[in-house]
C-alpha cells in the first residue's frame, strides 16, 4: 500500500515537473529516452562485433601468414565472427586473388575496411545530433519561460510580487538544466564510441600493412623428407 502511494507521488511529481517546463521539456524528455536506448544498443552492438575482444587470434594469424603458412592462418580464424577476424580473412582473400594486381587488392581491402568501420560507427550520428540540439532546446524553453515571466511582471505593474517573478525564472531555467543533463551523457557516449571506431581503423591499417608486406607468391613449402630426417 505504501509502495503504491510512493509510486503515485513520484509520477505526480514527474508530471508536474514536465508540465512546468512546457513543450521544450517534453521534447527533452523524449530525447533522454532515445539517448538511453541508443547508448545501451551501441554497447551491445560493439560487444557483438567484438570491438573489445582480444586481438591475439588475429595477431597469430598474421604471423602465420607472414611465414607463408596460408592454411594455418586461415584455420586460426575459422569460425570467428569479430570485425578484426572478418577483416583479416577478407584481406587474405583479396591478397591471394589472382584477379587483382597489388593495387587492386589493396583497393579492395580498403573498401572492405571502410564498410566494417561504417558498421562500427552506425548509430553515432543520432547521438551527436542529440548532444547538439538538447542544450538548444533547453535554452529555447528558458527564453520562452523568461518571456512569459516578464509578461506576468508587466501585467502586475506596481503590485508586482518579486516571489512571482523568481518562481517564473526558476521554472524557466528547468529546461536548460534538463537539456544539459541529456546532452552531457550523449556527448560522452558519442566520444567514447567514436574512439572505439578510431582504434579499429588504426588496427585495420596496421593489419593490412603487415599482410601486404608479404609478397603475393610466398607460400610455405613442404620440408623435404631427407631434411626432416636430419
């Protein structure tokens, strides 16, 4: 019973807060829900793509590739679905494809890398937009609230109550505070996710460079039986 009353009081307080802020606060409240949804979705998405997984498998595969053990390198990445493993496999395939010359193979690898990076950056632009417009919506609400407060003060004339003006001002400032409260986590999340994508880009560049350092005709040769016996 007490819990039901507390919940009712909480919802009443929240609704009163939204009502005092006007249309701007409702828009900011909607943006806050969208921001939380985007942040949680992007955390799951990057985890699914393997953005924070160890790079040991890829490093081992590239080391095998550099020694000419193509089969071993491909076997090391078999069944792995992370972005790095998929990129390395694609780079191996492009490098070993006789239909491409060196320039064409590198261009194909660059195209694939750009596609993977675009996938890693998906959903970041809405976060950037929210970080930009949330404070502006808050400022708009504050300006409209201040206009309303001073209109009330003008209508009151000589009998104006300073407390009435102060109440109108603090209600107007609610939207600025709410806008900043939404913009700050959106900006932090955008910067963090963008840093992850930049790190992936640097890793792709490094991996592609090491893959293409190996000449295209180098393949591991079997050890002769006589040498093996020695």
